[in-house]
């Protein structure tokens, strides 16, 4: 019983640590129009509050991954959460948009400790399908953030203004800091303080990308997540512009898609032992194929209703929830000795690609659904093709233990 309690506690702490970035993004989504008005900027410029955070999150993962292999998981997590909390306070105190953007970049950079350290700890302790199941559990816990954060953010903003959102993320960071300091064990297989960081970077990069299962897993994660991040960054603006969805109403609507994502992760956790890891990715790819078909049909009939459009978006989130934890476990499985850096590669490529997809939607936005729908179709189709082209000879390795 004591062992089960420790494992449950560790999963809970890792889940909250992982949720740092998600909460910082999702709780701020309803605030974008208010930030634009209060800081006297355009709505497009205010959207950079999310984009800049994602850039920081992307750039922070490689340094965090190398540091966690070099110094250990726990100290890197502690320092990262401290910086995250301080940057959150700086966001709340910002008096102009440039100050807010700088603080958000630092907040995003520091929040990289969440996904990097938590996934590395999972790979330190388990492998194969066991790792896939634990990754899926972390994703399910992580999804509580987008389920609750937008509605909570909408309520907080309505009652106390947009700055309270960032004071809230500071308090959440303080809670995570306390739990990490008390409950997270050190799991790194070896703390390599004698290594030259540049040499470490060069050798580990070459090792990771020399293994097909690693780089193909990264592609699956990034392609699947590209449309997910594009939806997160653009949906509130698009829904307000095209359907008149207010900031307060968008929070509950977004929670529907977040719930679908969580259901996908729980399906993956439940079925991966039966289908194998590649079989589980096949199932997620089948969901993407349904999404592509539905979008083609809907767009051929004219602009869809808000219910029809969001139903297909939620279906995409279901498929993404199936694929993300499994593809992550696949990519990490062959490289247990460099788990921190391997996780950082996965996260960096994932966020950078997602930021690119978000940029495309924002750049080509023409007051229609077409840019976002095209990105979702591309990401879904590319994920399906990557699975079959990259893993067609690796089915025998789909369930390593």
C-alpha cells in the first residue's frame, strides 16, 4: 500500500508540474481582448501574449533537458518553477504590452521544466507500454487544466480583471514548488556533472536522430500537436469574430474539446496493452481520417454552424489524445540514458511546429474558418502518412518492454 501511495503521489506531482505551461496558456485565453483594450494595443498584437509564451516554452526545453541530465531532475524543476512564479508576478504588474510580452517569454521559458522533467522522470522509472500508460495518465491529468482554466479564467476576469489571471498562475507555481520540494524524488540514472555541455549536446543529438523510432516518434508528436496548438492560439479570436462567442462563453466551449482530448488519453491508456503502441496510433489516425472527411464535407456546404465546427474540432482532440502519449513513449523508449534531453527534443519540435501552424493561421486569417481548417487537415493527413511510412518496418518493435 505504501508503494502504491508513493506512486500515486508522484504521478499527481508530475501531473501538476506538467500542467504549468497548459494552465499559463489556457487561463489567459479569455483575457486577450481585454488585454488589448487595457494596454491600448490591437487584438492581433495582444494575441502575441500566447505566441510569445509558446516561443519561450519551445526555446527553454533544450537547456532544461540538458541541465536535467547534467545536474538531476529535481534541482532543475525547483529553479524553473521559482522563475515561473516570479515571471507570473511580472505579467500581472506589466503596464504596457512590451513588458507583458517579455514577462510571458520568461514565463514560457521557465515552464519548460514541466513537460521535460515530468516525462523524463517517467522514462527513468518505466519503459515500453508501461511508460505509454503512465504518459497517458499524465496527459489525462494535464487535461484538467484546459477543462477548468478557461472557465475559471473567464470568471476571474469578469470579477477582478485580467491581471488576476497572472496572480493566479503565480500562486499555482508556489503550490507546485512546495510539492516538488517535498514529494518528487531524484530519478536521473546518473548525474553527469563532469560532462562538457557542448559535447553532451552534440553527442546526444547525433544519438537520438540516428534511431528511426526516436525521430519518427517526434514527427508523430509534432504533426499531431500542430493543429492542437493552432486551435488553442486562434480559436477564441475566430469564434468571437465569426460566431460572436464572448470571452465568458468561450471558456465552457473550449472545455468540450479539452474533455475530448482527455477521453482520448484515457482510451490510449486502456487499450495500449491490447493493441500495442503502433496499433493505438493507427486508431488515432483513423479518428483523424474521420476529421478530414468531416471538414471536407462541411466546408463544401458553406460555413458550418458553431456546433458542427466545434464537434469536428473536438473529434480531432480525441485523436490527438490517443496519439500524443503513445508517440512520446515510442520516441523515448530507445534512449533511457538521455531521457531529459530526448524529452526536450520532442517538446521543442512539438511547440515550434505548433507555433508555426499558429503563425500560419494568424497570417492568412481572412475572417473565415479556411486557414484553421486547412491546418487541421494538413496535420491530420501528415500524421497518418508519417505512421505508415516511418514505422512500416517497425511493427515488431511496437511493444518494447
